C-alpha cells in the first residue's frame, strides 16, 4: 500500500522509488534490480523483506495442505493430548500355566517310560533261551510278541510302497508291526544284551555275553529310536563332562600354587630378617615354579 501526494491510496506490488505498480513480486524485484541497482541498501532491505514474506507464505501453504494437519492436526499436540487423557495402563489379570505344563509333561513322560519298559521287557524275553534254528527262533519270537496279520497292511507304513513278490513283508521283533526290508533296522544280539544291563553297574560287574555275535534282531525305526534314547540317557548319566575334568585340574593346580606361595613368602620373610635358614637361590627356584604354574593355570581351557 502507498499514498501519493494527491491523497490517492495505491495497493499491490509498488516500487518504493518510482511508484510503479506490478502484478507479481518477481516482476517488481527484477524492475528494482534493473532500474535502481545503484541503491544497494534499499535493494538489500527489499530482498530480505520479500524473502521473509515468501518463506512465511510457503510455510503456511505447506501446513494447510499437509495430510497430518488436515486429519488430526500437528503430531505434538496429538501426543500431548493422549498423554493427558490416557494414564499408564496397569497390568491386567495374569494366569500361570506351570501346573498344566507339568501335568502334560508327566503324562507324556509316563507314556514314554511305559513304552520303553515294555520294549526292554520284551527284549529280555527274546534273548532268554533264544533258539538258533530259524524255525524255532521265529516261533519263539511270535510267542513273545504277537505279529500283525500281513493281509491288514498292504503298504509299508514308512515308505508307503506296496508289498509284492519283490518287496516282502517283515515284522518288528519288539512291537510286531510290519515294514519292508529297506525300512528295517537290525540290532546285534551283543548290543541288545548290553541294553539290558543296568546303568549303575560297572564294566567289571557286567555279566559276560554268551550270545553269538553274528545274530541280530529286526526292529522298526520307532522301537530303535526308543532304545537309542534310553542308551543316550544312560551314557549321559554315566559319562563325565569334559569341563568337570578341567575344573578338577584347575582346583589341584591352584591348591599347589597356594602351598608354594606360602612357602615362598616364608622364605622371603626369613631372608629379609637376616636368617640363614633358607638361601636366596632356593627362593628364586621356588619363584620360577610359581610363575610356570601360573602360566599353566592360564592355559587351562
């Protein structure tokens, strides 16, 4: 806005020097730079004024057309609003499932133990007075473990291949199920005899095996897995972890170092007191032993 001498009020983009009116601020700025470039102070002030106005207009336009402002306002005001309205939520009702888990675990453990015990009992009966002749051996196995009828199982349960003249049916000696030869596993009788040995017996207390080593029992994958899990449990109970041996070695070396240290300090005190009980060479030798022992302790891993 400008005011001429005759009192007429002018509005728009007006040059402050020549009072010319322009339609856009860029046009006014170009005119001022071309016509009034010598007046540097006024040009700088005008450029700063237009720069501030342009930034303000652009910021207003961005705020007006931003999606956040059009929907929910600014983010800071929204967060502040929810912080005031909603306090920290307290912990709700909780429930422990430990008892349920223990019940399910106990049921499964009892079922697995029952199956493994049955397999061990059947294995013991099979190995007791087992005939060596094939016909008597088969009859002995069928008397202890009833076999499934081959007519009820047309396919192998593991590989699902049909039984025929080339792929014959075979029975597991521990559970009586049917499978093909490719899905069968064989346990040597010597190893089967070792499975029956109690885990708390020493090697010297175990009875000598009188069973032929060339004979074996045909079993399925399920029974073999159960027996192997029992053997792994026996080995884990009887075996000693390597870290226990390292711990014992560490304790013994530390005890030895403690004794040598006490003896070394006694020698040092005696030598410093001027006594002739010990010699300096003995103390030096003992010190070397302590240093080497400390190095050995550091290398234990």
